[in-house]
C-alpha cells in the first residue's frame, strides 16, 4: 500500500542517514497516460463499481501530470546533495496532501470522495 511505502521510506531514511545515504519518496498524483494496458480480473466487466472507478481513473489520468515531470523530479533528487523527504508531483497530489492534513477527517474524506466521484452510498437492489 502507499502508506507502507511511506513508512518504509521513512525507516530507510532514518536508518541510512548515518552512512550518508538519502531516501526520498516521490508522491505523484494521476499521471498521463496512466495505466495503459493494465490487466483486469476475469469477472471485472460484471462489476459495475470496478468499471466505474476505472473509467474515472482513466479520465483523471488523461488530464494528469506528464510522466516527464516525475522523471525530472528524480533527476532533481539525484543531483541534490541534501534531498527532501517527500516530493509531491502534480496538482492532485497536493490536493490529497492538503485535504488529509488540514481538514477534519470527515470533511477531508467527503472532499476526496467528491473529487474522485465515489458514491456516498451503494444503491440497494430491489430485494433489500
């Protein structure tokens, strides 16, 4: 998960600092062209939620940050004698960072759900 990568990178940075080794985390938002040619589960097309989320993700990626910006960030880190701990790349990465750190949890969750068009409730079937 993304959270485990953050914790792992923090641990690397702390443990390796005494040896002069730096560890930085690049946190990109949606990238253009995104996950082109991804593999889906066999029953993927029958899951309307999965199909809807995938459609939203592909749309966001089309207007996402060019991959070259991430590559340029990597070069910046490599050439910096004292790189930072984290690098946010793309406007949506900054949006998520701001929302998760400065808004109350419920409001931040609502804002992210709204931005990514996640339904706040699952429609019930007629038998429920």
